[in-house]
């Protein structure tokens, strides 16, 4: 129960801060994407870059976990080889 509170309470607070940020920053800004120029909300630009950073971070974390998992399997095989007579 305490773990649930330590995870969900900060997420709820972060979500409420994000909603407040989006409500206060709804002014349109011009964004240039190479040949395309588009006017979008400042909150949308911030949310898109936050989501992009989150996705890049998750991909980096999963890549590291995959490499560590492969290393653990290799080390376990070595341990089995050295421990059997």
C-alpha cells in the first residue's frame, strides 16, 4: 500500500502540474520543421518534446537492460562450466 502511495501520489501531482502548465500556456507559437511551418500551442510543443524525451529514455533503458541480460546469461553459463567437475 505504501509503495502504491509513493508511486501514484507523485504521478498524480505531476499530472496536475502538467494540466496547469497546459492551461496557462495555450498561446500559439510558430514551429519550423524543415520546409513546413506550423502554428501550434506552446503546451503542445512542450508535451511533444517531453514525450519524445521519455520515449528516448525508455528505449535507452531497455537497450541497457537487454545487454545486461545477455551478460548475465553468459556469466551463468561460465559459472556452470567452472562449477561442474
